[in-house]
C-alpha cells in the first residue's frame, strides 16, 4: 500500500506543470535562475516563483535543491537570458520533504538547457516551515497558482520578450500531476475530497498527518473545490504519478481536449490506487499512458547523498526516499524521465524553423 509519511505527504516533483518545444540545437548549456513573484488574489498573498531559463555567461553560481538528503543542481543566479524566444513550462511541485520548486531542479535545469523557460510557483503551505495539512489539502487552489504564474511571466519585463506566444504547457509530478490535470480541465469531486481521510484505505500516513494536525476535511469550505480550473492558454499537460487521482470527478476527464501524457512509476500491480492513472488515460480522448516498471514514486526525488537513508531513518521519516524499483540507478531513471518529457512536448509543440 502506498505510504507517505507525515514528513513527506504527497511527494514532490512536480505541475512539473510544463510545456515544451524543441529549441534549435545550438542552445547553450548555461542555465540561469531568477526569482519573481506572482500575485494571488485568491490566496491574498504573493507566490514565490523560481524560473529557470537558457542563459548567457554571467551571474552567480548557486546550488539548487541541495539538502542533507539530496544532491543539488547548479545554475547561475540572475544570468543574462539567451537571445531568442522560448516556450514556457509551468512546473508544479508536490508537498512535503521535497515539495518545493528548487527540489525539482534536477528536471528543470535540463529543460532550460534544451531551450525552455521553466516557471515553478511555491504552493503555499505545502512544504517548509509553514507546512499545513489544511492548506496542503486545498488542492483546488493549486491550478490557480499556475495561472497566476503564467500571468506574471507574461508581464515580467525580464522574460516577456523571450516567451513564444501560445507555447505554454504544464508538467506536474505527484500532487503537481493532479494540478496539471486540473489546469487542463479535470474537476475535483468535493465529496470525494471531503471523505478522503475517513479511513486509511487511500493513504494511511498522509491521513494520519491530517488527523494529527487537527484538519477536518469535512469541515473545510469546499464551495469552490469542484470548480473548473481550466486555463485555455495551456496546450499540453504531462502528469507523472498524479495524486490524488481518486478525488477527481471521473467523467470530467473525458472533457479534456488538449493532448495529455500520463506516466506511472512502478509495476502496474504495485502502483497505489491513489496514483494509478491507467483508467484515467482511457477516459481522456487525447491521452497516452506509459509506465516505468523499475522506478518508484520516490524516483521523482533528486539523487540521494551518501548516508541519506540512514539520516531519514534517524529522523523517523518513515519512507524509503532513496529507494527506486530495483535495477537501474536514480540518475539513469532521471535521464529516461527527462528524455520522455522532452520527446512528449516536442511531439505536441513543433519546432519553429
């Protein structure tokens, strides 16, 4: 049974909500990173947004996503952007230990190297010091974070002249995968969400954390939970281990009109129901579905530092954050995922001559 500890909840990796289009082969390998803010009217606060982009030489080298558990990825803070126009990838992270934009640097950086601008908002309350079970479970707010990020990118003086008009998509992993489906038009069923933690059958450790935090899903204001969050500027969405897939109104999947790519990590009979996307893929007319049999949900984390498993055990995290499906290394699995993401977006957004 799928288990997410109270430290991890729905694992990250991102919305990555993403869209991509192949950039000419002479794209530079330098990757810049920049922080912007996006105003969220509904949340009543600013969203911190991390943006990766193809860069010229310059800026200050920084290591993103580095922690006692995970290896970081280098980038160049505030480097000059490369000349040209690029498709925009909206990236949505999950919640918990690795639930932040910078924890997804392992995939955002190579996308930027391929000529994409990748923008990932921090979903409030989903991770870090201000982590909140109640805020984490307000999953209907997440697609709005992506929409607000897109609005901010289109207005930002640094990026607006470097974005290809109309080439926008979403990429998400774990809870971010559910976000990617929502911004494509899938709708949450408020009753399913309210009852998600009535038992431990769907996600025992997540629901234990929800209860210990004093959050009552039935008492939440779910008036807006079932709304339509579709953003028609999104041309393609990709979701990897989307969660929680079982709180969506199933019939809403058939109304999605843009191309969708769904990936599950693990052997089909071992994929937890709250992540299992095979039947969803059959319901979406434009969807394709793939599994990576020798991966696990934890394969969406960055590579582990030596001794990370022992530290996680001593911290009583409770999840095998450094374990994959057996066979290949995490770096090899990441290479496959990155290749699949790039190939999928290239199929939808044709290269501009």
